[in-house]
């Protein structure tokens, strides 16, 4: 009954406000009239009676206000009213609203989008895999080194002795020459996997079948079969089902297509998407392409595989860790020659190693820092804008206080304004974040994925991130809008109204100036960061070690597959070199396995002669003892073509062949590492063979300049050997154009076809194009930072402009007096300019310190960053200075043009 | 004229209910009735009267309607509901209990 009455009243009060108000009005009017009538009856004149009645009533408005307060739902109604009032009040300063909303929205949207993508990229699970959170990775560990591959025999024992894992699969991948039914050859990433690979990952075929896993671990697949990646299937066969049963040749070996993996599936390595899968063994023996590399599945010294497992139901990672560790200890005890000191590490999750996660997060972290800084600047900017606006309405607030507005009412109103601004900014920010997150550019920058992996766009916005950004901005908006209200209370309204605000100006100015200093500083940090990264990127493009990469073209030749015989292969290479050199458009040609800064082959271990371990030492142990270097097989003339300076000794010649003594050329770093302070020429280098016939020591005949790898962070130790003495690999052909026009891919294809039409030619792009493609993510990242930097610059300029302009408005009278007393326009200009620029200078000092810190961080993230980039930061500071000058000059000019007579008369 | 005394917290509602218990009254009438039955001790100002009237109405103890005053003026009349009468009894007992206790306390030696 009472509740019903309450609800009825609430409904009436909220839904029929107009009628309720009207009734109250009527009621009070009736009250006054009745009272006046009584006074009249007591003998007063009608006028006096009415006046007395009004006095007795004591202020109709106050009575109404008190009655409204007593009503149910008053708070709600007041809230709505405050919102309406806030909207009306904001409508009076549209510029403020637009600037504040857009600024905050940019901050919210940018921060949300970048943080969302960053988070997704770091926590990205393996695509198209069942229950990825139940997967674990198992790595080999030896001493301090982790992330080691595991031999097949060890894998088999680990798998068969495990009860904590529902399954454990072995896999790895390599690039192979793939010849399809039409005879066309390309390179594709091929993963060789244990038969249970797809079962462990919980993947079902899109077409056909995947691999059969025998339940007892016995050989499942008996014939060489291949499963196609969904994208490869679409790209090469247009998604035709008739591909099942077709034959592909992988590195020359025939494989039958049996199925297609589901869309999006890239294998077990997120960053290395695979396109084809073959069983690593058929009928119990290593698959033919692996056998061709000398893979022996029973050799425990041959660490070849990465392992991925699925936890059995109810088991946790710790269980698997204990169990596999015990198995590894048992293996070490049983096979001491190969397994001594070897253990395994079980890591939760799959797809990326810890190192890969760290590497992947570099650019995202940089962007996240940049965008967080931007959000801060945006908040600071809105804060200082609010202060400017607050100064303008101080008189209004003082008036309201004087008229008896309660503190609560004032606070409610300014908070309502802040909330309105923040809500509008939030809505716009969500739209911006959506647009950014669904834009392929951002995703590719932050979380680059190869285009054929079939995923990457269409992420949802991270709700938690959005909430945090919204909360931060709302808080800022509310706090800064509270400042004027607080000031209104602290100031006696009478003083405010009497003195026109001059006396109370100084107090707020301090906070505002601090804000401007912070903003200028933060934007200098962002600008410098963008200049520094841009500089680093330019250096990669311009100042990398490849001289004039525009006229260098390289293509890889698929020779091993078509010419398995070494003698014929060498003959082919010689003929290609001769043919290329004869081509008029080509100034120089060479063969090589590697072109700096690309594709360092990785993985040779060398020693000073006499210090190498005895033959038969396991490969892992050897790698631990020796010096890891890049081994590049190449033809004479390579250094000429690449214009890598030969510092000492000689280049290889045609006489450094299989019949002459083995020789090597080292780079300066390797020479210094092996023979510090000695002449490296004539020294001997031991490069023990991991398997097969022992390799004699190599005599060093030359030293060449260092070249960096693609990261530009490091110079690998490099050893160059003549391909004639190591004729096992596919070589690439690299040619230097004679003029400015690069040699085209078709030219290279034609001249190789002239020698042997059976050899496939892949690639054929200029080095510059390859560098550009390789560095695209870095470039996009630096472009983003640049965009943030420019926005920050604009915001800081707006902030400074606001403060100086407001200062001029507030000091109008003072400036006019100065002018009247004889200050020249020039003097006034200098006065105001000096004021603003002092602020900018303090900000620049603060920002300079910040930029130095940022420089250190960038140096650890982008390897190309060098001390020279601090000059770029100097350029950024100059740009900032010019912007600040412009922001200060406009209001200063207005001050200089003041007409003192008019100003002094008007107030 | 009798000395005016500030209203005790919570007594205004009781006084209004009591004033309206004999007949429906408009706002001014209620104020005058209270003044009369308290022998001029309490003079209720419109700033407290109207909020209280509205509050009691929203609690369902009063209903209001527009009517003609004794000298033919339109006025809003308030009338006790059944719940209002029950409330008057409740508050009266409560008050008597409090007043008795206060009296006993102050007269105790």
C-alpha cells in the first residue's frame, strides 16, 4: 500500500513534472491570495495586504525549492536537470566542446586500439587449434641453453613414458622447392611432423584426411603423403577438391596429396606459418627430403624437432613438468654419451617461445608507450582548456554563489558538464578504436602476420582496456571541471564581482602553467621518439651495408632438386656466372647463399686450430664450446658486386676449388674474436663437421668489413668460404646492374634458362625492394609514432596558445595601462612573447630529459638507433620551438595592438 | 501573543495530522489550525508547511483536492486517509510515551 503510493508519486513526479509544478504554483498563489484576503479583512489596503502576505510567505521560490526537495525521486529529476543545464551551458562554448571531445576521443580511441592489438598479439593463441590453453611446449635444455631441438629417439621415449600428456607431437619446418603438377616450381614452407601431430592439436581436415596416427606409436603413414594448407590450396588450386591424389615434388621427391588443413591453421609456430605438412617418417624411416639432408632418426645426438603436447584431462603443467623431467634424467643416465646434462623444459602454451614473445612485443610496447603519452597529453590539454573556460565563467559562478546556489548544486553542475564531455568523447573514441582495430595497417604494424595466414583483422575491442581509457578520461574531465567550482567557493563572491577577477587570477594560473609545461615536455618526448625511430629506419634503408641496393638484383636458383649430381651442379654454376657476366646490362655477378643483411644462414661452429674438441663430440656440446658464426658459401667476386670492402688479404679466385687447400675469408669481428691483436692472414680456423668425413682446417686468406644483420642491432661473426670447396647448397645469383636501371627478374630467368631450362628461378627483386618489404612493419610503426608526434605537437600548441591568449585577456587592463604610460607595441609584444616562451622553454627542458630517457629505451628496442639520432631529436625540438613561437605570437600581437583608450574606458 | 517555539524534529508531521483529523483544510487553514490548537506556541511557515504536506501526501497519509474556500477562492484541500488516521494514532502513542518519559526524567529528584 505504502510502496504503491510511493511508486505512484514517483511516476507522477517524473512523468508529469509540468503538471506537478503547475499545481504547486497554483497552490502557493492560492495561499498568498487567502492570506492577503485575511489581511484585507483586518483593515489593510489591498496593496499593503498583498505585500504583507508575500512577506509572510517568505519567498515563493524558496518554498517551491524546499517542497521539490521533499518529493520522491527528486535526486533523479535533479540529475536530469543538471544534465540538461550542462548541455545548455556547453552549447554556449562550442569550440571548447569540439576541441575537448575530439582531443579526448583521439586519446581514448588511439590508446584503446593500440593496447587491444598489443594484448591480442602477445596473448595470441595458435589459430584453428582445439583448446589451445591445454597445449604445452617441450624444449631441450643443456646447461644454460634452452630452446634446443630434441632428437627423434628422445622424443619417442618422452612420449611413450608420459601419462600426464594425452599426446606429444614432434615437428619442425623448412623451406623446400615445391613443383606442382603443371611443372611450376616455387618455394614453400614445409613442416615435417610426427603422425599424431594433427591429433594432438585437435585439428580436423577441410578436405580429405590428415595423417593417421597408430595408437601404439608404431609407424602410421607408410607412403610419402602431403597435407596442403588451406590458403596454399586456395591460391594454387582454386580450392578444387580434385587436388586429392595429385602428386607434388618437394625438393625433387614425389608426395601424394591426401588432404587439406582447415582454414587459418598454420601449424604449431605462430610466427612461422607453414603451408604444407608431410610425415617426418614414412614406414619408420626418415622422409626422403629429410633423409637427403642426412637425418638419422635413431641418432640421439641429432636434435631436430620441436615438441608440442596436450595435457591429459585433469593434469596440470606442473605434473607434466615433473614427469618429463624424470624421463629426461633417465635418458641422461641411460645414454650418457649423447644425453649427459640434458634435460627438458615444459612451458605452458604453444605457438611462441619466450624469446619470440619478447621480440614480438617490442614494436607494440613502443607504440603502447607512445599512445599512452598521447592520452596523457590529451587529458592535460583538456584540463588546460577547461581552466581557460573556467576563468571566463568565474564571474558566472561567483554570481550563482552570491545568489545562494549551494555547493552541492555547483559541484553537481560542473561534474555533469565533465561527464557530458567525457561521454561524448567516449562514444567517438569507441568509433575511432573500432576503425583502427579493424584496419589491417595497425594490425600488421603491431602484430605482423604473413598475408597467407588468413587471420589478423576483425578483432573486437578489448573491453577492459576501453574501460580503463574511459575511466582515465572521465576522471580527468571531472577533476578539471571541479577546479573552477572549488575556486568559486574559495573566493568571496563579492570580491570577485567587484574587482572583475584581477585579484583571483594568479592562483589558478600556476596549475595551468604547470599543465602547459607538462604538455610541451610530453610532446617533445613523442616528437623526438618519432624523429629517432624515423632516423633509424632511414638508416636501415640508406646506410645499411649494401651499397646502392637499387641496382642489385638477386634470385635464388633451385639447383639441388634438379641437379643432384655435384659435378653437374658445379658446372651449371660456372656456366651461369659466365653467362651473367657476358650480359651487357650486368656489371658484375656472383653466387652466394646469403646476402647481407638477409637470411644469415646461422649455425656454424668454429675454433682456433688445435682448440677444437675431439671428433665424435655431440653437436650440442660442440656448439657450447665453440664460436657460433655465420657461414656463407659464395663465388669469387661477391665482395666486389656487393661492394663490401676487402680490408686485408685477397678475395677468392677460381683456383680456390675442390683440389686446392681449403681457405676462408673472415669479417673483422670474427678476426678480432679469434686472433685479437694478431694478423689473421695465414691463421687456421677449425670448422669441425658434425657428421660424415672430418673437415680439414681452413686457412684465412682475407678479412672483409663487417656487415650487419637485418635487425641492424648486431654484427654477426661471419665466415665466407668458396662454394667450389663446399658445393652442397642452393645458391642465389646476385647481379649488379651496369647503369641505373636494375636488372629485371625476367632477364635473370632468361639467362638461367639459356644455361639449363630445368632450373627454377625464384625471386628476382632488387635489394632495395626486399629491404623495404622486410622493414615495412618498422616503417609503419615509425609512421604511427610520427602521427602521434604531430598530434601531440598540435595539442601542445593549442594548450600554449590557450594559456597565453587567456593571459592576454586577463591582463588587458594592465597592458592597456602600460600602453597608456608609453609602452611601445614592440615592448608589449616582447612582454607577452617572453611570458609564453619562458613556459615553452621550461617544458622543453623537461621534455629534453624525457627524450633522453626515451632514446635509451628506443636504443634497446630498435637496433638501428644511434647517437646520431639525438640530432633528430634536436630537429624535433626546433620544430616544437617554432610551433610554440607561433602559438605565442598570435595572442602577443593582439596585445600589442590594444587601443588603451578604448580598453580603459570600457571597464 | 504567545512565545514562539521552534518545532521539534518530527512534531510537525504529528501536528499536521492532528490538525486535519477534524476536517479537510487548505494549507493556510492547516497552519492557522496548528497555531490555534497549540495556543500560538507553534507558527508554521510556508517553507516548512508545504514540503511537509507534500511529503505526507506522497506517503499516502493525505489526499489533496481542489475546492472552494469559505470566501469563494480556489484552494487545495488536504484530507486524512485511513492510513493517515492510523498513523496519527501511532504517532500519538509514540509521542505520549516520549513525553511521559521526558516528564518523568526531568521531574525526578
